[in-house]
């Protein structure tokens, strides 16, 4: 079993998953936003509308059953499940994904960790959808990873973008 992987201790009538409390075992690989579409060869300037989206890549060394992604103060429209056997739902500013533990076990056994990218879109009425300068860049994102019904990891980050408003596009 890979270092940091969850272990299962079988009790007479229940299964208990042990998860580490070391947050280094589940780092955020990246959180990205999208700048407004280009205008005249420069980044930004055109609102994203229904294409306003964000993305989070998570890399974990233990088994988790659920992931919550919250973008405080914003209204989300939908979320794309990152892999087969995963389902994601959206309510208000939060994406909740039920994770596929078999895929995670395979990733841990092969690479020592599982990694997945979670993508969501914002409602057309959210301010980021009409923003022409920063789009979905610089937004606070809170994540909570849950294992065995308990929140064992909570982190915050901000979405970043490759370009800033007005940068010349290559």
C-alpha cells in the first residue's frame, strides 16, 4: 500500500476508514479561472456569460468519499464529474461531488496518489459572467474533503489565470 493511503480496519460488524490529518497528503495542484474573452489581441474585455467557469485540480494520497468546493458569494450553475463513477451536484455557491473510491485506490496503487480535475460553471447572472476585467480569476475557493462521513481536510485557495486584463496575447 502506498504511503499515505487509507487503511481499512475491519471490526466485527463495521468497516472503519482511517485517514491522515496531514494536509500535505492532499494538496491543491491548481485552481484556475477564466479571463474575459479577448478583444483586439488583448486579454479580457469581453464578458464570459454562460462560459464563466472555474477549475480545481486536487492530488490526494488517501481515500475520500466526498468533496465540497465552495466559491463564497457566487452562484454556480453546473459541475462536470471528473471521472466515471463520480457524481457532482450544485447548490448555491457549492459543488458537492461523491467520489469513486475504486478509481482512487487504483491511482494510489499505481502513482501513490489520485488526481482529478473538477470543473464548474457560474450562472449567467453571477457578476463574474458579466465582468470584463477579471472574469473568474482571483476568486476565493474553499475545499473540504470528507472520508468516513467526517471532514478531515479543509483548505482555501484563489483561482489564477495565465493572463491579466490587457495583456497582449501570443
